[in-house]
C-alpha cells in the first residue's frame, strides 16, 4: 500500500511539473495568458522568488485558518535530480486530491504551492451509472474548489471567503482545456493546467514586480 501511495504522489508531482512548464522566454507578467505547449516552469528559473514560508509554517497557518479542511504532512519525494536547487514534496488529501510543493533547497521556502485533482479510476468490478459518476465528480470538484479557495485566502487575506470561491471557479472555467493558463494579480501568479481525463492542477506562485508595475 505504501509503495502505491508513493507512486501516486510521484505521479502528482510529475503531472504538476509538466503542467506548469512555461516557454523559456515568457513575456512580462500580464493579467491573463494561455500557452499551448510550455517548456520550462516559471518557478524553476534561477531568479524565481519564494514565499517567505516553509512547509511547516504553511501547514500551521492553513490548519489554524481552516480547521475543517485536513492537510496532512508533506512527504519529500526522492528524485534523480540530485543537482536540482529544488525539493519536491506531496500530501494526500483524499483519494482524488493531492497537494504538492516545490521548495527552495537552501532556504526551505516554498516556490510553488500546488493542488492536483486526479479523476477516480473506473472500477472494473462495479459498473456505475452515468448519473452516479456525475454526482461523484461534482462532489470531488467541490472539495477541490474548497481547498483552492482556502489556499487563495491565505495569500489574499483581504478577500472574503465568497470572493475566494468565486475566484477559484473563475480560474477553473478560464483554464478549462488549457495545458497552461495563468493569471497574475499583484505579486501572485495563479496557474491552471487542465489535462482533461488525466487531471487538473492549480498552483499559486510568487512573482517579482518590475519598477513599472509598482
């Protein structure tokens, strides 16, 4: 069972890493943009900023603000990228939802905070009715939106819970079917990567403002 969970978490990290690849020569941050086949994730750049939070600090802050939304300990995922300046870790929320992070190896601060929804694998033993599948998917998406809203609210504390939920739904709608959709607001980048039947990944990342943006 443990190896199965580790394998799934590794899949989550692989999906999120591919999801947030953006072309190497990205234009200056804009309000919205969509890329079809990104190549290098923005947070992998040498000058990419980090949040001033470690995983432990983030979990404590999240759990205090959202006692009804469980978020377990993030487990470091071992990879072959020995020389990478980043560490990757993931936390299983439920059978269809995981959170993962990219961490600056030296500072231990978060560069990218991600949520990945993996659609349930159809059971070969039990045939579910279309309406049952649709009902389950709706419930799973509602949980995803709840966590997205809570993540957004931690970094946008001036927004109400209602506005954070509205923001989450808007991001999912605008990023639907896009391999890379980003929206920037102030010092934050919101990303949606929709791989249809393979899953949806959402991320929050810090960005640097240029002098013209300040």
